[in-house]
C-alpha cells in the first residue's frame, strides 16, 4: 500500500502536477543536503521522504504568479 496515500496528499496541495513538482524539488534538496524534517521516515527513498514531509505539513507550497499570469489580468 502506498504511504502516504494520494488522497491525503491531494488535501495538502491543489493539483497532482503541483504535488509532483514540489516532491521532485524537495527530493533533489534531500539528495544534496540530506536534511529531512521527518524523525523516522517510512520510506527509504528521497521522493517518498518528500511526500511524507508534504503529508505531515512540514513542507508547504505557495503559488507565486508568473510574469505571464500577471499580464493576462
């Protein structure tokens, strides 16, 4: 069984695309610095650790509008 579940992760972020992007960026940070905020992660892989951080709300995401989005408004 997948931990954390996709349902619990989707309650934290607005889309699956955002989830994948945030988890991938955090996994790269973990690869370089190995500074996980989870005491005892269930997953031994970096993407899994990133997903656990998102699920525990220790990792958050804030949408910043791009230059193109500002011009459309």
